[in-house]
């Protein structure tokens, strides 16, 4: 079987390892669905774009305002998530 994983038992015969949960992949999927992650990524990308493209149409003060708004959004979502988990 192409791509199948095998292990050797005590008899020396290969046995296919059944596919199981992959915690690393599950964490990656959860990260990509996270509103906090995307807000942080947008803020970081905007900061890097301004640093490497000085003609970016936002001034430093405007960029600071957007970044502060993103941080506020991230904190608000974190509080919301924490209160939702606590209510369960």
C-alpha cells in the first residue's frame, strides 16, 4: 500500500498501523480557524510591510492605531473564549 505505515510485531511480520488522531495537525487546523491568529497575523504583516515599503499608504500613527485596535480585538476574543469555556 502506498503511503501506509507499518510496524513489526514480535513475529517479524509487518502490520499496518491504523491511522489515529494527529494532535499536531489538529492544533494547526485550530490555529488556522482562530480569529486571534488571523488578527495578529494581519497586524504583523502590516508592520513588516511598513518597515520594508516606506511608501505604504498608512502613517506610523495610523499603523499604531490599527495595531492597538487589533490587540484590543485579540484581547476581547480571548476574554470571550475564556468566559465561554468557564460557563461550560
